[in-house]
C-alpha cells in the first residue's frame, strides 16, 4: 500500500518514508508514525509524517500491507 491517502495512516502505523535529505536517492527509512503532518486528505508525493525518533518524511510504503515472504519485509523491496 502506498502512503498517498491520509486515512490509511494513523499514529503507531509502521511506515517507510523518504526523508528530505534522501529525496534524490529515494532511500527509504522505516519507522513508526508519531504525528501526521499533512492536513489534506491526500498528497501526490505521500503524506508527511513525523516518526517516533523525530525524523520527518513522506510516506512511500506501508510495510504491514506488503505481503511478507520471509520473517521481515524490507522498505526497499
């Protein structure tokens, strides 16, 4: 599932985000949502969130919605 709809993301949701510093490379960072920062219902580049560790980025994937073939799903799969 992609993170373009605000209704799919609530505090505590595990997400993969792209941080501002990683936008050129597209490197994803995995974490848990602390705050949802985007106020609109949707955003074409992903909903902006603050992770529990304080980092801010736009949601690109929601790993819990990704079918897991092994024990862990990676953000970069």
